């Protein structure tokens, strides 16, 4: 496709050795989500609401926490789209860490989907909408988030394994 190639979707999957209900709570309970993801959320995740998240170091991996430390205190909105119990949780956000992002800037859609698997729960995270991001920021946002989701999936795995 060459220079006209479109960067639009990131998709990552992980098999979590935990019951679906437990994975669902880790995703949709704002305090649990914050513990592994590395944010402090004001409010709860309800469809159609906007919650503010503040970056803080993750509680489950000291090396990742150290990487997150320089961004501590940056706040950003999460626009909660869908909360379908034990099935789909999604939100929109402004990709990248930009504390002064224009509130009207394009957002991407992050969707977590759960499915039963033989040894636990299959979690799929898919982020779409990068094609709406201005070209000068698109590749960096895509690359950063692709790397970020790989890390975040290891963090939820560690969180669930810790019995938290």
C-alpha cells in the first residue's frame, strides 16, 4: 500500500487464567482498573459518562511503575461508551500523553471484549480511530499505544495472578 497505507487499528489478545467475572471486575471497577493500569479514576465506569483519570504508577510492576513515574499527575478524560456485563467495556480517549489536548481533538475507541476460554478468559483489546488523528501525530500515537497495550495486558495478568 505504500504511503497511502492507513494506520487505524491495534488489536492485542491475552489468555488470562481467571474466571470471566474476575477479569470483568478488574476491567470495570475503577479502583481495580487504576491499580493495574496506572491511573486514579474519579467516578465509576457507566455508559454515557465521562470520568477523569490521573496518571499514577501501576501497583503491580515496579519496572513499569518507574517508566510511568515521569507522567504522574497528568489528567485526561475517559468517555465511557459501553458497559455490557462480562462481555464488552469500551471508552474513548485522546491517544498519547498530552495534558493540553484540545477537548475537541479526535479520540480513539478502546474496546475490551471477554470470551470464555478452556483455561480461563480470553481478553481482547482493540483500539480504533487512528485514521482521524492528524497525520503529524498519527504514527507516534499508534506506535506508542501498540507498545502500551502490550504492556497493559501483562499488567492485568500480573494483577489477576496476585490475587488482588
